[in-house]
């Protein structure tokens, strides 16, 4: 994928091949699921039980708030901690790389990320830079704004509990893929009270298939209110696996967004 800038350059260790992405159900050092077994964390299909609020009104409301949140987020400063962790074939923790960026907008609206802390990398299976990690952190955008909504098919999939919140789940798919534009494909969860997106799970896709050396294509992001109303990303995670001669080794990406400040 051209938009990914081939973020993770794979080491040439003997016996390493890159499988399809597998997503773990929970954080922590766990074993990958057996071959052919999918982790079911998202609703499937279209719900036959409609919510008390018209579906079209829910979509209109959360897309309007997505537009407002996106504009505010572009003006916000915050700190992001990006961590890559390796787990060996037995699920034991291995190498790690952590970078903390202070993100600030300029008067021209261009966002700058300054490295404020960086731990020496002890990763053995991948090589990457602080810029690579910052690019990964930028993939948690606000896709379903009112301006972009007509580019997606949005299907109501039912009610689900997310932590202490009851939510409406929607399956999202771009109507058309383009080479130069990233689109979100996955599921969003909308707070049934405020009608605002509180969680997303899916891929950022183009019409160019990912290369063999591209990792972390599926992201789960949680949002929280930063000013009492608007919800910004506060935590993102993604897992991927490397098949080795001894089994499968896991890589975990986590991103924390903290200390939001609005002008």
C-alpha cells in the first residue's frame, strides 16, 4: 500500500514468512487462535430488531458529531505513546520499542510530532523508526463525517454493551475504493444516549492490496470525552503474527493518546 510507506521493513531472518493478519481477543501474551478459527468480536449481518430512534437519525447525528470532532482534533495538541512489543512462540514477552511524541498543530493547520522520549529498540523481528510509529498513530481518523458519509454503506447491526455503555453497532463498508484515498472498513459502536462513536474496529483500505511486508492493518480504537462532549481517540491496539520455524510469534502495537488540549 502506497499510503503505508512500507512502514515496517521486515528483517531477513531465516525461516520467516508473513501470514494473513490474525486479531487477538484480549490484551496480554496469549496464544494465536487455531488455524481456521476466527475471533468473533463484531456483529455479523443486519439486525432485524430496530432501535427506538430511527436508524437514519442515528447515522445523521453521529456523522455530524464526527465532523465536529475532526475539526476540533486537528486544532488540538496531545501526547501519544506508541509501543511495539514482541512475544515469542510460547507467548513470552520479548523485545520492545517505545516512542512518545508531543503532537501540536501549526497556524497553517499542519500537524507536527516531536519526539520527547524514546527507548532503545530491543525488537528482533522488525526494524522501524519513530516516524514509522507516528504514521501508524495517524491511522485512527474520523472517517464517517457528514462530508464523507455518502461514500459508505452503513448498516445497523444491533445493540451491544461496550464497557459500561450500551451502544448501537454499525457495519461500515466503502462504496468504492480509490488508490490515493484511505477508507474505513469495519464496525463502529455508537453510544445509545449521546449518539456519538465510542469505539471502532476495522481496516483503513485503498484499492491497492497490502504488500507482504505490511503489518498492523486492523485497528481497534476506543474514544472518550475530552471536553465533556467531543470524543477523541484515547487508546488503539493492533496485533499481527509472524510465522517462524518454531510456530508463530506475535507483534502488538498499542497507542495511547493523553493530555489533550484544545485552543
